[in-house]
C-alpha cells in the first residue's frame, strides 16, 4: 500500500496554530487483510512559519507592508485582463509625498519612515478588499482601484489626500510638521489599455 502524507493544522491551548506532518503506513497480512498502521508525526510549525514569512516578504514591502513593485504590477496585469474581459471600469493612481527629500533632510530618516508608514496606513483604511496598493520605490506609491472610473477614484483619493494633510508628525526636537501628497489618475480605456500606458498616463 502507498505511504500517505498529510499536513495537519491544530490550535493549541494558547490559541496558536501548530502544524504537523503525518505519515501513515498501512501494514497487511500475507492474505491481504489489514494488520496494523504505523503512524509517524512531527511538528513542522517552525518550517511553516518560515514558509509563510518568506512568502509574505516576496510580495510585500518591509517598511510599509504594502505590495512591493513586482507584485503590484502583477496585480495590475491581472486587473487589466479582467477589465478587458468583462468591460468593468478600472483606474490606476500614482502618488508621492511632496518634497519628501526635505522631510528626510530636516527631520531625519526615522521621521521620514514614519511618514511613509502613516501614509500607507491611511491608504489601507480607505481602500476596499478588491483594491490594491503598493510601494513602487522611495516615496512613490501605486493604487489600483478595481471597478472604479476616474471620478469615483478621485473621491477616494481626495479622502486619502485630506487625511494625510490633517496628520501631524513630531520630530526628535519636539517640533511638529505636516506633509502633503500629489496624485495622478489614469482610467483604463481602449487607447490606454496596457500596464505601461496606464502607469505613464497616471505619472
């Protein structure tokens, strides 16, 4: 008989997920009757957690926890195919923090990182589950709004922009400062229908 492999997830007494790999080997008498079963199991929780962490790191930016550039563009490609097939609207936004180099120069890179993290948090709270956001590099971000035309996307981006401008940051010297952002929108159309064309138009 074949050796059977199975992964099992259980919840321990502390409410944490624990993973086991089970190997089952059935044994038989010479006449074919089932004799017994050898069952081997070992804890693979550490391996599963490592796999999950590596999978997350391959898709997400470490600082902002938004999609990285490569995976954001993969999501964009998939959204374009869906839009072309079902004729649903779709918009793409590129945005960056205004004069971000000055933020780093005046207030330090640690405060600059805090600005990027706070902006990312604002974006996540304003987007729907069907949307996606990614950090494309430095202070540049991409936002994919599925099923939304440019006007509908503008309403969402206006909320993000206003929340960012109302956020107050504090530097290491006790001084307060604020930032603003610039946003560009491109809506999918028969003439702007590729990933490159959408990103260039939004830029």
